[in-house]
């Protein structure tokens, strides 16, 4: 994610921050490097140029050079400009922290109608499912409607996703589906078939008490009049409260160009940038707000249903500058473990009563948070050093398999694990006997350590640090 760009920025910033004094020449030189990094990341030429000009003017005008910590001040200016580029200025609270708004405005009474648009393959249908999951977790009843009638397979894809979200995503909301696959046969002969389906989906959403109706619409490989005509018809018929454009971050400037075309025809309210997990150079993220004028609301960070993150300009700016994104990391952790669970676990650790089942639960929570590499990448200063490291998520899976091959009694009391039991477990989990021994040893160390830490009052210290 943003590998090269972040690496370059981090390098420039490190050079600046290490200097007690900086000259105008230093600033200009760094801006040349920044400009080069932006262009390499496929940021639009004019955008990169304007960015560097603004930073230069601010840096040279604000007596940065004479200040006590010129490097830090420069970094702040670059950070703030990046934030603006990524999504405009965010409102600040009294302590100067950005106030983060809910990305979705819900209307009362519902349903809030959200229309998705985008080119074929951009990740539109997948994003519909992810958004439904995001809302279900927040207690909303959501209806997904398949208004892409070009192919029956598209209708089925959305139906499968809707069922999957309903079954797999925990949350008090409900996910429903409206689709009329038989209408696909009429598509192409009858004008306005998509409109009919959208209208009926809206009726059904109202009847079934949906808080949100998400319309998946047709895409094409390229922007054309037919597609835009259809999208406008659907939009005029149901008057969506929000229209989102889904774009593929990997396609860089192409994505920005198609975004321009969509923007000219539809009243867009926001952008979802998908495939941000892949080797995107970042150009689309840094250009889209400036060119399209609409903010990025979410980023897609994987193929799985929970791989959707709210987009916060200041957090991404920090990631680009190698400052990490601890806020997102903590949020991810909080999503997986409730406060009561965390407290119960802490108590057990303090008493030295940790069991293999607790260990397993922690591993599962970590696994659900995303890949190890993406998690560690959110820690300050670590992201770019991980680039070439081959972190093996399968190791966690293997450890899980070993614990799952233990009996209930063994999980409660590892002292039971004699050699014959260890052999059985290694066979059952398809792992080496030495992996089992290593796990038991590691577990005993963690238990011992947590007991010692609590004895020394460390747990409360760690807790107060975290709080
Ligand atoms: P649509 O034609 O716009 O509806 O696109 P789909 O939703 O069918 O997605 C196209 C492909 O992109 C599928 O293989 C998805 O799994 C994949 N995809 C969608 N979003 C993401 C993402 O955020 N990250 C990654 N890595 N793949 C994604």
C-alpha cells in the first residue's frame, strides 16, 4: 500500500528533521524530491506542481527557516498540505485534533438511498456487499438491489454477497436483497428496465423497513453515452440521497479520467477507492479530490467482506509520511474485542490463569484484523521496513490448528501435555512435533510474563499508557 511514495516521502522528511538549521536551498531541494515522488506515484502533473509551490511558499514565508525546529515545521506544512490534497481541510477540535465525521449521512425517515456507479471491474458489486456489512455492524437494516441487468451473473453475485453478509457479519442490522434476474432477458430491448427494478426495490425497501437501500448499477469497460443515460434515468427515478463512484486505485490516472467523466454526468457525493491493498502507487488517491471535487469516503483494502476502511485524510497523510496510523490500528483492535472481553482477559492474565482457549481467541481476533504485514505497517516508522519481509500469516493458521487439535482439558491445563499427547496433537493438526513444543513453550512464557507483569503493577501501567 503506497509503498514507494511513502518510502520517498519518509526519506525526504527524515533528512529535513535531522537538521538543526535548514536553508532555502534545502527546502527547494526537498521539494524537487517530493515533486519527483508525486509524479512517480502517478499524481497529475498540475496537482504535483501546485502542491510543491504551496509548500514552498508557506515554508519560505512562515519564517520556518528561523524557527527552533525547522524540520518539524516543514513536516507539519507538508502533512497539512497532503491532508488538503487527500480530502480538504478537516475541522479541528480545541486541541487541534481533526474531528472525524461519519462518512454516511442517514436520512430520517429511511430508507437512505445510495446509488453506486463505476466501471466494470472497479469493485462496485463487492463494495455494495462491504458497505452492507459496515452498516449491519452499526445496526442498520440494509437492502441491496441488483440494478445491473446486463448479465444474470451480476444479479446472482450480489445475491450471494447479500446472503454472505447476513450470515457472516455480526451486527444487529439485517441485510436483504432485491433482484429480478428474469428482467435481464428484457434488458437491451426494453428501455428503462433498470429503472423499473430500482423503483420496485425502493417500494420493497420501504415495506420491509430498510434503513438503507443500496443500488448496484450497470458498469461498462469504458464510459459511454448508453451507460451514462441509464445511470441518469435510474438516478432521476429514485432520487438517491447519495451517489458514490467506485474507482480502482490501481488504474491511476485512468481512474481519475473516468471519474471526471462520471462527475460530468452525475451529481456525485463521494468516491470509494478500491484495491488500495494492492500495489497502488497512490496517484488516484492524491488526485481525485482535486480533479473531481468530491471526497474519498471509503477505501477497499482486500477482497474479503470486511476489507473496507473509512477514509480519513489525516491518517493517510500520516501513513504517506511514514508516521504510521495508530488510530486505525486501535480501531481495528476495538472492533474485534469488546471492552468486557478485554477486561476479563486482563484479569485472567493478572492471575496467571490464561488458557490455550484464550490464546486461540486472541489469535483469531488478530487474524480477523487483517494481514500481519498490513497491521505492522500502521506502526510509525515500520511500514517501509516491512516491504521485503515475508511475514507469514499461515503461521497463525498453523498455530490455530494445533490448539484446535487439543482436548478441552488440555487447553485448560498445558501441564497435561506429555509426549504421547503432543504426538497425537501434531498428527491431528498436520504439523511437526517441534511446532507443538514450540507453541507450548511460547504459551508458558506468555503466562509467566503476564503474571510477573501484573505482580509488578505493570498491567495498570500499560493500561494507563494505552488510555
Ligand atoms: P464490478 O464489476 O465493479 O462489480 O467489480 P467486482 O465487485 O466484481 O470486483 C472485481 C474484482 O475486484 C473482484 O475480483 C473483486 O474481488 C476485486 N476487488 C474488489 N475490491 C477489492 C479491493 O479492495 N481489494 C482487492 N484486492 N480486490 C478487490
